[in-house]
C-alpha cells in the first residue's frame, strides 16, 4: 500500500483526487492534504508519505518550489496541473508522472500501476536522485528554517549570513535570530544569487549588502565587519573578491 499526500490549492481538486484514489485499482492510504506549499512542506516532513500528488501552479510556493524545500529523503512525486505548458518542465525534473486536470480514473490507474512497477524495480529511487540533481541548476526562491518541530519559510534576502558549524548550516537573519536549515553550504552557494551572496570562507556565505569593511587579521588572513558589527573570517584566496565588492 502507498501512503499518499494530496497538495493542491483548490479544495474541489483535492476532493476529486481523494475520490479517485479511493476508487483506484491500487490500494493507497491518504495520510494528509495541504492547500498550499507552506502547509505542504512541514506535513511532508512529519508524515513522510511514499507518494505525493503535487499541484504545480499554486500561490506563494509553486510545486517546483516545494520540491526544492523538502528535506531528503524525497517522496515519489506525481505533478498535477491544469496547464499543459508545465508538462515539459515537470519531466525535466523527473517526476514519476504528470497528470493534467481534470484527472480521469483511467489515467490515474495507469499512473499508479506505472509507479508501483517502478518502485518494485527500484527505478523510482534513481529518478529521485536525478530530480535532485536537475533542481541544482535552478535558483532557490525560498529557504526553509527549522524552529524546533516547526518550520519557517523565508526569502534568501532575509538572511545576513550562513554559517556551517556542528555538522549543520545555520542562517543568521537580519532580526539577529539564528536557525538551522537542511541545505549544505555548497548547495546554497550554487543556488543562491551570486549577486547577493558570496562565499567568504569555507564556513561562511555572506549577504554582500551587509559587508562594510575588510581588514587584515593574523598570519596573512582577513576579517570582514558587517553592518551589525559582526566580525567574520575571510580566507586569503577570497579576500580579493571581497575587496572588489567594497570598491564597487
């Protein structure tokens, strides 16, 4: 049996999908529903479904944003949308399938049979790995931060700097608070706007707009002062880039 979550901003669409799944050939257990991406991400992290039916065109966070913000391991994903224009992009991120609204029971059954076959043949896991790789070329529009058992979704521009410590990456916000995030520093460096964030040190990724001063430190290293007077180390090989930013 597949544990399934339905994510769609249209209540009637969720109701229709629920009704179809209850009549489907494959046994499924509907363990959760969400009406938007902000609800979906903590629900997925809490319930860990094996399969999600994910609407692409939602207000706030799109279905593709939800994929970016789910902490590994990812569930298997079937995208659902009323817009055919998203079909190509959906397959580019290697979803298990793509359903166009209104979804028919016949089409859903074909999808479920295909998914169970792929899972039994261990091919679905390969698709998830490829999906994560494919998303690395897309910029991150939002970030998830961990607040105990809850999650906070923020714009990258709300972060003063990221710091890798204790095997985690922490985001220091402009309000002075610090929260862990599930992204690695390398992923953040690759997927955040390079016009806003710079890797100043192996342990730090800094919002360029906060840098106020660069000074020599000891043994040929440097340190930068941010707009809140925080002092952060700068590696020798990255000092030139910081200098260029300050002089620009």
